[in-house]
C-alpha cells in the first residue's frame, strides 16, 4: 500500500490550482446515481413454461447488466481482458434486483430490470483479474451544439440539425452525464452561437451555473461537400471549458457515402465525441489494485449538522475506503481519510460530491481543509 503524506498531497493540490478556469456553483447538485446500479435492462425470453422463461430472462438480464457495468468502469482497450464468466459468478456479484413492466404468457417472459451489484465484490473481481477501473462519476457536462451552415452559426434558432441529433442521443451508461440546455429565453439571453464559438468566459460561466455544470462542451460542426470526391462531409470542432480544461480543442472530419444525409455523420461524430470524453474521464480517474493513500483533513463547521452532511457525502464516494473521525467539536472536525488512488484522484472524487479540498492557511498554519458547498478559490482546477 502506498501512503500519501499530507505534505505530498498538499503539493499536488497547490499545483492543481493553476490548471485553468473554474466555475463556482452556488447550488448543490442532487446526489448522483449509484455507480454500481444498472437500470433499464430489457429482458425477453421464451421457454417451455413461463417460469422457465423467467429464469432464463433473469439470468440473461444479470449478465447484460454485468457487461454494462464492466464497460462503464473500464477502458475500451481493457475490455478484451474480461475472462469467460459463469452465471453463478455473476449471481454472486449481485446484491439485489428490481423488476418493472413485467409481462408473461404461457411460454414467454418480458420485463425491465434494475440490478444492484455488490461494490466490494465487483471491485475485487476486477482487482483479481488486474483490470484497472474508475469509480468516480463526473458532474454534468453541458453540451452547446453550434451548427455552421456555411452562411451563419446557429445555436438556438431552427433549423439546427446538429442540436437535434444531440437531443436524440439515447441514455448513456457511462460515468459522464451529458446535459442539454432548454433553449428558452434565459438561455438565449445568456449566450449566443458566436459567443459560444469564441469561448466567452463570462457567458459560459453564466449558463454553466444555470445547469449546475462544472464543464461545458462547445461542439461545433460544419456540414459541407468534399470537393475532390464530391461526397458529403462534416467538420467537427470540440472545445472544453471549465474544470481545468479551458480551451482544450479537438478537431475531426467525417466523410459519408454518395447521397448519404448528414444525420448519419452527425451520429458518428456524437458517438466519437462521447467516447472520447468518457475515456478521458476514466483515464484521469483510473485506479489500480493496491494503490491507496491516507490523509488527515480539517473540516470547519458551523454546527454538528454540517459534519453529518459531509460524513454522508464521504460515505457515498466509492474510492473513499474509510473516513475516521479523530476529533469533533461544534466548530471543527478532523477526519482521517483512507482512499484509493492518488491525491489528484481524491480531489476529483470529492469535487463530484461538492466537497472541496485545498491546502490553505488554517488556525495559524497551513493545513488541508475540506469544505462542503461553494468552492474555495484554487480547488476546482482538477476537474
């Protein structure tokens, strides 16, 4: 086990404070869905009897849920390392499941499942097979889809087929939730297409605050015809803002077949965009078996209810293995946190639960200070 000293972690956090633009949010986001829960697993099985069909469907549903959770937490390049796994092994990893929309006939069974996995058992399975994984769910990424027709850029006005393609994106299973603006009057007055394309810091911060997002993705696309081959093409430009990625730019192009409508190219571009962001997030938060740290933090309080709120948030973070209270008064708590991963990964994981960790002056000396709610300057740069 690798122990991370207070001073080593503090140096990491000080370095992180210069990573870029940070968006401070006044509101607290709702608690994220459980990383180890997989929802909306559709099952449909036929057998000699309805009871047999149900058994088959539940086994198949738990397997699909296992694969979805495995893909959620691991990198694409590591998925080939998944060994053959027996149904009873998967059943032992399942804590509970719920059944919705159940329908049966004499030989057929249909339903939708929500499967809850045992977090410790699932992580031990990955560690046994030496497969790196991420457990931290990102806070929302707000997507601003700017469409360039060649004559003008549009964000809110119709037609914007690029925005329509994003809105048609089916629900994702990943660790990065994508949110989309309503396009109402408040959005229209907050930012326009040109301001989004140019990365207007104040305008981006304003609309991010409205949607409680710590990062914004300005996704610009231009639909055109490739001159040499006379084939439909789109040019994609992605700019990420906030959470330590101010002005991070990625460009790509997509070439279609003769006569292909742009909607198919839009879907390709969106799929590549989503995969790129999800993989980047997992890479930044990847955990290895046996990599642990331990640190003591000071928690300023205005009352004991503040500590109860922070304790609950700490307990909901999968990479926080233990939080042990070593001192408590009405004004302060001191907490020993044992965590998986490195200092930057701890800071990112805390941030997703609106907990802000910084190395700062405290009671006459320098200390690691943990606060809930609105961010302290210099603590959000670590995404």
